C-alpha cells in the first residue's frame, strides 16, 4: 500500500514548475510528495512551501524547503495533498490526519489542488469507508455534537479520554454516516452549526486526483459541470 501512495505522490510532483508557491499537505501520502519536493529544492529549483500543519512544517524544514505563511504570499500555485475518500466526481473526505481546517483553507486559495491516493481510497459514495471529520471549538462541543448527530450520524470525539487537539486548538468529531448522498448539502448544514469550525468534505476543490494502483498510476481530472 505504501508503494502505491509513494508512486501517486511522486507522479503528482510532476506538475510542479520552477518558481511555484506550493501548498504542502499533511498525512502519509503528502509525506512522500514533500520528500520529492525536497529533492527538487536540492537540485536547484526555486520553490516555496506553505505548510498545512506543524508536522508538515517540521518535515519541510528538515528537508531544506523554504517556507512561508499563507499571509505572506500572493497565491498558492499548486497544493499536493492526500484524501481519505474520493468519489467519481472527485469530491473528497479529508481530515483523518487532523489538519482539515488548514488544508481546506489552502485548497480554497490554490490555483491547482492535486490529490494523491492509493486505490483503496476510491468509493462510489462518500462516507462508506471513512468517517467524516468535523472540527469544533472546545467550548460547548457536546452541544455541537448533538446537532451534528441530528444530521444522521454517530459522532465520536477523537481521543475521547484525552481529546485530540488540532494545531488551531480545536477538537475533532469523527462522524459515521452510512453514506453521504448529498455532500454539498451536508457541508453547508454542518457549517451552520454553532461551534463547528469546518468539516472534512472537500467539494469542487480537487483539480485532479492521482491514484496509485497495482497496475501503475492513474490520473483523473475534475469533470466539467
């Protein structure tokens, strides 16, 4: 499985051009992409990375990748990240790595968002393999949980005995839906709940998905609506 992820990540790096500002994703597949970006920097490419988590920031520093904050750059040319589920329309569930808020902000301002995954992440309908992470503020988080569950899921606080805390100081509820038939509607309804900061539904953000399979790497472009 790791070789499929690595192959997808390395392929995704082929879209990088000299002089780009890059969004650096978080998670196991993004790790391989950041490794490859570090090699490009060592070879002399002029690249700047905007990390989406403290773990990513630390890794990029170790690899010698120049870094910038999102506030200090005019744009992100290309972001490479992973995903927990991908449906046929390139709609995603992300956030099992705990960085969904920063990842979604970076994706929203990226000219290109390339998602690298292995083929185990492909689904016909979102929510059938992975829970949906929802980031909430700690204050009143149980009230937010109640409201989230009224949308048709079972919400579990990540690290229940010692809550997982995101880089932004929030909690995450992992929400088990049987299937998410209308992710666009669910995304809007979740973000209307007081206390919800953001959710892991990434709709209309992926430019392309690069998929590692046993037979090689497959690239899917976002369909035109």
